[in-house]
C-alpha cells in the first residue's frame, strides 16, 4: 500500500475510560494496562513511520483522576465533548505533520492554474476570421 499510494497512516491510542470493572467479560483492563497498551501503540507508530494521535492524553487521561466530564454516563465511552477532543487531536496530528501533502496539492493547483491561464490567454488573442478570397 505504501508503495502504491504513499498513504498517511495515523494510529490512535486507546481513549480514556473509567469503568474497567463494570462490563464482564471485558473487565480485565486498568489504568496501568491502558498506559502499557498505549505505549506499545506509540512504539508501533514510531517503528513503522506512522503518525500518532494520543487521544488518551487529549481526553485528559494522564491527569490524576482523569477527566470524567468527557465521559458518557456509561463510564466507558466518550460523550459529545470527548468525541470532539478525539477528532480534534487526530486532525491536529494530520495538519501539523502533513505539510508534504499540502505542498504537493499546492504545486498541483499552481500547475493547473498556469495551464488554465495559458489557455485563457490563447483564447483572448485577437483572432482573424477573414477567409481568403478567390
């Protein structure tokens, strides 16, 4: 895939949650396990030249006690604000690391603009429609 289209690959950390014990059989997690898991994702991103959007940090997961005000009442999923924080973090990472993409698009636009201007200049030239007389 990388050779075919040079994609921008963004990995995300696991999002912040608080109720690890409420939903068996998925009750094996913990803040410590989440930190380890997120570190492995961070290492994978670095080893594979991928961007990393740390959504756990964006939601305040690194703070003591976390940020429950970004949590849905189910204590596992983000609420509307939490989802916005996640989306903004992903966008921030793409926007701050993809200047090459922006540069390529800008170059393509400039090339296309020059072609259009050249075509328009040719069409604006005075045309001679006088037919030769016999």
